[in-house]
């Protein structure tokens, strides 16, 4: 990888200042960014590590909301998000143990990889992405593959998840990468059910609103009978055709409902 | 260049690193601790796993600068000073948990991290934990068996052993 200047601030304000220069890039756990830089697909002149900011780490629950610091590693979420078990389970199955010890929720959401697990949880939970500047609803945050509402130099400091009555994430794993070939997150709230799909669409994570409507009136697998997502716009690659992925969306949604019910 | 100082296998280590210097290169090239291997360099294979502040990480996917101030433990610190292998290493030897040995440092470091967290893992838990460690020789069977043995459990109960009986 090309060389760069490295900074490790200890406060959000210092990090924001460090990121204000051109060609500066925030570094979370580095589990995606460092491999990308090795391939020279990214070549920032300055990396600003967020791992030294104590205020951005930790998991807490209060008043029906689980709040996770943006710099919290997956392993910590897996161990400490006991107030939201489906989310803890998702975190415990991202990548592998070494990746989970470094990779962070903020990094994952900011990257918005179309096959990452966390975006589905944030979208299905109607989470709020808290940055140094504002709060962004998950519905507005994800804007297509590797694209988010974040401005240049904006940092995810925390993510707030409303805790659902029931939830489950089903990941059909691509065994070599351990990313989701398709992943479906179903979350049931008093106001209704939300279903978010990762790994499948060329537009990145999306809500399957037809399934949401059906499950909101009847939270049972039978409510999903006859529903399917079109293969058009689904990712097709050597790991699976777009038809295969579209089929998996239906299968995994049913599994998630069964597991959550 | 900037200076980093960390504790490596109980000793203070200081060196100058570039921003891009990976922890594994600092360990191997600066400190001559070549037991930690670079297999894939793409954070897939796990041959480079070391412990940073007690946690297993892929040292090819962590900057040396990020380990400034940390406590790092590598494969070199696993055996006793007189060469006596630790329980995981001994189990790998007893149960032929390696062939070429290239992945072994990472396997041992991951296994040690697993047993610290979960002293009596099931076979399924071991296989799940080793998802980030790739071995191209043994097909994993003897590695899983070694870790079962290192945790003091009966190795005859694991699936492939039962199938062979």
C-alpha cells in the first residue's frame, strides 16, 4: 500500500479537525479499509484512526433503546448487547473472531458494503445513525452500494437501535469471504414489522416492503406465501445468479420469522 | 516515520515505523520475530494471528502504529523458556495437528484465544472459531482434535473419529 500520514486522536473534535484536510480518511478497525489500501483501491494521504476515542466505544441500553458507540468492535457488541439478542447474534457471526476483535459497527455502516451484515440490522430496526454533526435515520442513511448520507469527514459516533419485540437475522454465508450471500433481518415492533435485505441487491441494503405489510398484519410464515422479490436488480456473480439470490430472500425471510416467532 | 513502543512477549520494544507499516512487518522485520507468518496478506488465512491486549487479531490487517502502547503476544512466547511446549502446542504435536506447519502459529494463537474464552468448547464451537484460519494440508480434522485434547476433552467423540470407528 502507498504510504500515508497517521494520526490517532483521542476525542471526536480532534478527529473531525484531523479529517478536515483533503485526502484524509477515517480508519475504524481497518478490516476492510486496510485490505482495500493494499490493493491500491484507496490511497488516502492521511489516515485518522478512531480507535483511540474512548467516548465512541461501548454498549448501553435504556428506555427501550440500545446505543452502541461507533468505534465498538463486533466482539463487544456480541458480548454486551444482551438487551437486543438478535443484534448480538448478528455481531457474533460477522467475519471471523480476529475480524470481530477489530472491526467496528461505525466502520461497517460507513462503508455500506452491499453484503455486510450490520446495514440490514440498522435498516430493519429503524436505527438512528448519530454523527459528530447530526442524527440520520437509517431510512435516509443508506443510499446505494458503498454510498451513505455521510458528508466528507463526518464520523459515526454512535448508533441507536430501538429494541424490537422480536427479531432475527438469517445469513446465507458465502463461505470463503464469510460475507452474506444474502442476509435477511426481520424486526417486529408494536408499530409494525420491518424486513431488511443485504447481499442481494445491486443497490445495497433494502427494505422488502411487501413482506413487511404481510407480516405486520400476521407475523407468521404463512403470511409470506406467494410473495417473492423480482430477480431484476439482484446481484448475479459466480457465487449465485440473481434468480438464486431473489429466491434466497424469500427462504431466509421465512426462516427469520420462524426463528423470531 | 514515527516511533512506536509496545510490549512484545513481555519485553518493551521500540522502533520507527511508517504509517503503512503493518504490525506483522514490525514483528518480523524489526523485532526478528519470524514465527508469525504472512500467508495471504488479505486477512483471509489467519497465519499472522497474534494477541493484542489479549485479543486475537490478524497482524497483517493492523497497523503497527495502532499497536503503540499495546501488549502484543506472539507464537514465540507460547513455549516456556526451556522449550517446553504449552498445552496447545503439545496437543498439536501429539495429535499431528500440522503437516507443513505454515498455518500453525496462527492456529495455535487462535486456539489459545478460544480456550481462554471458552475452556471446554464443543467441536462445532472450535470449527466456528477457526473460520478465519486456513490450513491447506490437514483438512482441519487433526487441528480440531488437537484443540479438543488441549482442552482436556475426549477426542474420540468428534464426528470424523466416530465415523471411522
